[in-house]
């Protein structure tokens, strides 16, 4: 399998992620949406990559609430790969 290389700094810069995160209110999102990111990475064959397993951490509880800023960081980084 080809190693996965994700330039998180470049993706963040291109998406102006820092500014966007500052503009987001302190909102919450259900864990199910975090798990959708993990499912999509697995579908693309990237789910077992050490880069992603360390970045995503443990699976989230689908019913719990998590920071939308954390979700936005993960979803934009996953989209950049």
C-alpha cells in the first residue's frame, strides 16, 4: 500500500481554516458525524493508515456532543487527502 502523506499545514492554509474556526461559534455536533469521516477514509482505503488512526483517535460515541471546531478540522483534513 502506498504511504499516505497529508500536508495538514498546506491544507489548512489553502482552506483558511484558522480564520474559519475563529468565526465558528461554540457549537456542538454529534459523534455520528465524526464517525462518517472515519467511514469515508476506510472506503477510500485510508482508514488503516497510521496517520489517520493517530489523527482521528478513538471512534466517537454517536449520541455524544463534541466540538464543531474539532469536527471541522478533521473533515477538512480528511477532504484534503
